[in-house]
């Protein structure tokens, strides 16, 4: 199938050790047929599939570098609205049925719980393999420019430090944090984001521009760097 | 003053904050610029759009008012005549990672009140969104005070939010179950009384978890899709409590269907046993463990031991202690 579908709730019933570990690479059609549903607007997946093939061919498996290369391309070739992208059913379709090979290429099986999250997770950022790439790109892209997307994935600690926090919902805050911290080391990133988050608990983000937030982030970062 | 957690700060910020200081009311809305619709639920502060057909934009209208009492409450004396504040309305949708704002007014703000309208695009929303007004400082203050906020951008007053329900309420996603809300009153397939949930095996191939929508406050927490903060933490602990019972029932049902070859009837039973059998009987071959489980579950003598094993397996797998710890940390410590 080269069109996007979605899977209904309850698909996790098909989550087995065999599938998650890769012993069984794909689920049988008869098993998941009953969960397939059409999406409101047709989206072709040919471009997406080509992108995924290129990423798999061009990257070493189980490395974080895959995210940096894949995220902009996944976002570009899946022209979803935010409303569509908030539908967990489409992400489950893409990871469990359409391209489980990409999930296995990115993540090494180390436990059932861990792999279940990568195939069947959704909602929280660091779960579903493709959901996390698409949303990271959505929140860092600027008019078709994905340079911040690539920068945020230079370090997993940066992407987690930002997306684990409420401020990730406010794009100017995401942009500011990525620009200010993408060249910092893990220790500086984690301490800076912890303090920035604390400072921002009394500030209403929506009322602040990117420049306002930059002042806070850079100020805190400089303090942290001087202390460490 | 150092406050230790976000949940405490909401009740007790380190400066004066009037969380219900803004009079914020919504009177009507229009869909795609069409006729004015006044059917809004004032008591629940709710606009229901889920059964209004297809639309692309909703424009919500209402009034915002602040009075001098609020200004006097949150600003030092020298700033009260010309308050350095602006008023805006924040719109949020957790599902679509959306945080936006609409400026209502900058200094000098009026105490006469404002009519406002906010337009939201359906393409950027899913499930529910919220609108909430804020008054924030527009500049730093030189006042020497511990009582009032002095930094630019700090929030000073707000109001209860309004909810915009965009889609039919999605039940929480169950792993192996349909999870559905319904009133338990007068339903012959649901138990009477105050029960919060019921696991329904009438359709054995697809068991259903019913959540009792008569418990409005509980279902609102269970329905929260917050990713972090007190709402998320309390919801997770509630679900852990429900999960313990539900998983126990699922395991027992699956166990009673294990045949002599170690096979079960339904896919979900396979998945459930797959998931827990090694924790119920560690160091035992899986097939042997299934056979043992099917025997033990039928034995009067073995029943206390097997229930203890199942409980222990669930606590190991579900890691309830993590969510309990997060609730404690959110409430007491940042």
C-alpha cells in the first residue's frame, strides 16, 4: 500500500515478543486487517518510502545520527497538518505495518518495554520512532529551513532536555534553546535547561518574543558555563 | 523566595498573583464566519464543537475585564496609576504542541473592559484546546519589594480557562482493550453503584474496559493528555490503580483458556501471557510456565501463591513506584 492509513485503538493486542524482537519482521495482513481505517485526506507515501530507503541505505544502524538525517526528510515527505500528526493511529500504521524495518534500523532491541514504545507508543515525545522525528522537525523548522532540526539532533541530551518540558510547545522557545545550546556539552545543556525551566515557571511564554527568551537562555547558559 | 514545585507555585507563587483576578467570559462563537452561536456552557466553561460537522475555523467572542482591586493587589503602589502590564489570551492544545497568544491590550490598559475575539484553525487542533487570559508585566521594576513581582514577562493575574472541545472525546488508548466511557446507571451490562471501572468480557475476543462517566472529576483526570505536571502524574497513578486490577483479570482469564498444548483462544491472551509469564514463573521455560499457570489457577491450594505471584509480576512490570514517586516529587519537590 502506498497510501497512508491509520490503525484503530487496540492494535497493541498484536504486540508480541516475536514481532518486537524482529524474529517476526512483519505482521500478517489477516491479523491487522481489522484495525485498518482510512484517513480523512489521502496522502501518498512514495516520497516518504524513498526517503526511508535512502536513510536506511546511507546510515549505520542503531545510531543517533539517523535522527539528524531522517527528521527533516520525514517531515518534508509527510505533509501533515498538526491535527493529522496528532493522530496516533497514523504513526502506529507507519511504524508497525508500513515501515517496521526503519524502526529496527534505528533502535536495537534491548527489552520488550523499550521496543514497544518505539513501535506502539505515541503522545509523549520520545516514544514512537517516526512521531518523534516528525514533531521535532515541525517545531524547529523555519519556512522550509531545517537547519535547527539538524542542530537539535547533534546531541540527544539537547533534544530530550527541550522536548521533556512544556516549553517545547512554544516554537520561539524551542528555536531560542536550540540556537543557544547546540554547541554546548551535555552538562551545560542539562543544567541550563533545568534552570531556564525554573525561571520560566513564573513567566508566561506566550507573551514573550524569541528575543526575550534568548536573553534568559543565554544569561543562564553563561552563568552555568562560568560555574562548571 | 525559592518555591519547590510547579504545583505549589500555582497556589503560592513567590509574589502576589491573582489566579482568578481577570473576569473572562465567552458569549458566542462562529464557525467559518457563519452565524453567531450562543450555545456555550457557562457553568462548565465549555464550548462543544464535536458534533458541528466540518469546519475550518472557529472564532470565539467574549469579554475581558480587570478592575482596580486586581491592579492594587498585584502591583506596588507606585505602579498602580499607570500599570506596566499587558493583557493577552493564551490558546493551548497539548495534542498538537500548540501555544499561541492574542494580545488584547498593552499599557495603558483600560478598566472599562474589552470585547475580544480569538480565531483558531481546526488544522492546528485536536481533541481539546483551552483559552486562558493573563496579565503580565511589560517591564522590570526598580521597586524594592519581596511582595510583588518585578521582572518583565512575569504573570500577575489570570482566570479559569475555557475548554474548546474540538472532537468527540477520545477514550484513553488501551493496550489490549477497547477503553470506553459510559454512565453506569441503568445499564444491564454494567454494575450499579459507585464503581469507577468495569472490565467487560461479553465479547471475549475483544474485551472492553468501561470507565464510569458518572464520576466527572475522575474521568476528567483520566482523560487528561498532559505530558507532565500534576495532571499527568495524578492521571498516571489513577491508571496504575486501575491497571493492577485489569491486568489481574486479563491474566486470570487468559490462564483459564490455556489448553494442553499451552495455546490460548485469542491473540490478546497470547500477548498478555507473553508479557507476564516470565515474571510469574521466573527461571522456567515459557511453555512449562504456561502449563504450570493453567494448573495452579485451578488449584485451591495454589491459589494464594499464584495471586501473590501475579501481583508481584504486575508491580515489577508496571513499575507503579515510578509514578508514585513522580507525584510526590511534583507535589513536594521540584
